[in-house]
């Protein structure tokens, strides 16, 4: 649902006979469908629906961002531990890392 809302940016009202969404098929714009003009109550309902889906999308994206931040924190912690172990190994070797070619070369 998130990708559909993010990609389209709007709620479609179905497809016209040509396969084009009704909003785009109607040259008069989304406010008018055929000869009927949307009254204020219909427009408010449409805005409320869009707002609901946008709020739901924001909640889902917030959850994804929180999960990603937790993963980043874990990776940073792991990287610090590896860097510390690497530093300890260098100190144990005497500060120099041998730069010799392996015997199979």
C-alpha cells in the first residue's frame, strides 16, 4: 500500500473505458465528474480519505525509519568492536603488520 500511495500521490477513482483513470480521463478536472459537480461535502470526504491514507503512510514510513536507525546503531556498535579488536591485534604484533606475499604467489 505504501508504494502505491507514494508512486501515485493520489487516490484513483477507478478506470474509464479507455483504461485511463477517471480523474485523468475527465478534461474538466477532478472536481467534476460528467455533468455533476462535486459538492463541498463530497470534496471534504475525498480530502478526509486522502488525509487518512497519508497519515497511514507516514506511520508506516516512520516505523521503517525507526527500524533502519536501530540497524544503523547496531552496525556502528559492531564496527567499533571490530576496530577495537583490529587495534588490539596490531598492538599484539608489535605495531607492524607484515606485508609479505603468501607462499602461493
